[in-house]
C-alpha cells in the first residue's frame, strides 16, 4: 500500500506522481504497476531531475480515495483499483 508522501514512477512513459492521500489501491500507469522510488536507489537520482510537486493537477481514485499529485505529467493513463483515476484541477487560491 502506498504511503502519504511516497513517490511513484512509470517505467514506460516516465510519469512521476506523489501520494497526497493514502488508499488501498495499486497505482497503475500504461497498464503496468508503478514503481515506488526508494531513497537510496538509482531511480531516486534519476527522478530528482524533476521539480518537487506543486498544487496543480491531482488524480483521485473513486473507489479507495487515494489521491496523487502529478510531478511529471505524460500521456500515460493513471489507474487505481482497476479503473481510470479522475483528474481534479486545483485552484491557485
């Protein structure tokens, strides 16, 4: 299960997301389970090139309530609990 603040990465399309609200669903992008980024692995070095997440685009799972903040957005389709996650625009104020 993903933890709040944990970063996940899609090895296919390079999309990177950060969990902002936990749920029990498995994060999937491009039809493959996303890879958690550990603090001391090579992915943490590679993905650190992307900026930290800022409020802008969130995706929410309608089943388990897991919410993620997109750091590096690509064309990959984000899924959780077997269904497409819902895009949620966050206002700047």
